[in-house]
């Protein structure tokens, strides 16, 4: 038989038998269920799960939607901050960032959140990721209703004579057309030139 006829026959048999044989799903039905390591419910498991649910309900009651939204905004801001710094920079100055910059950043976000009011602040998002290379931008605080930036958060490198390099964290507000620098804090890098952002 020629090669092409063999191939056609194989294809025809495969297509014709497709779906004709279905293995039975009841093969393992007779096996003892205790051998599978199943857990049977008991009094201890029920009481701990009820206690956990009660604790979660108390936490939810104490935290309002405002606080949860602000917490999510702060978490997102920290992610953008550490993304901007990159691994090379953040490994060396991680403690200084956590102790000096992050609390001030959270305070600034909380102040902006309070200034806008409860209703309008629910429409704030963090837009535009950090710029790489030598760019300053960490993130922008954006109002989705008015479709404009409320604040921009930046970091730049400053070389001070006989002292070395510093990272200067600051933000700009829309109220003054983003011209004024509002300081968040400075972190000392060292005398060597710091690497590029996001490296």
C-alpha cells in the first residue's frame, strides 16, 4: 500500500473512533473513603472557625470603607515607590525608606484624601507607573471624575558638595500648577554615583 493511503486510513480510524470510548467514572467509587485522608468535622474545628468569623466581623465593623480605600491607596503607593527604586537601590537603603519616607508618604496621601472629602476621594487612583532611567516620576494621584492629576510624587538625585548623593523625595500639587516642591524627605545614598532607577 502506498504511504499516502496508510496516512488516510489512520486519520479515518482516528476520526471515526473519536468519542466512542469513554472510560467509566465509577471505577474508584468502591474505595473506602477513610483511606483518602478525608477529615471528618469535629467540635474543635467548628468552634475555631466560628471564632475566626467573629474576629473578622469585628475587624470589618471597625474599619470603614474610607479607611480600607486609603489603606489600599497607601499599599499601591509603596509598591510604586519600591518599583521606582529598583533592586540595586532598595537593597541598600530599604530601612531608611521604611522609617523615613513611607510614613511621610502615607501622611501626605491621608491629608490629600481628607482635603478632597469622603465622596470625591473615592475616585482617586494611582496612575502612571514610575519612570525609569533618570526620570523623577514615582506616581501620579489621579481623579477619575475630573480626569486630572491631583498630585505628582517624584524623587530626584541631589549631589551635595563634600557630602555625596541624596535621594530627595517630594510632591507637587495641582493647586499651584505643579510648580512648588513639597518635601517628603531625603535619604543619603553615599559618595558613589547611584545606579539608574528601576535597575
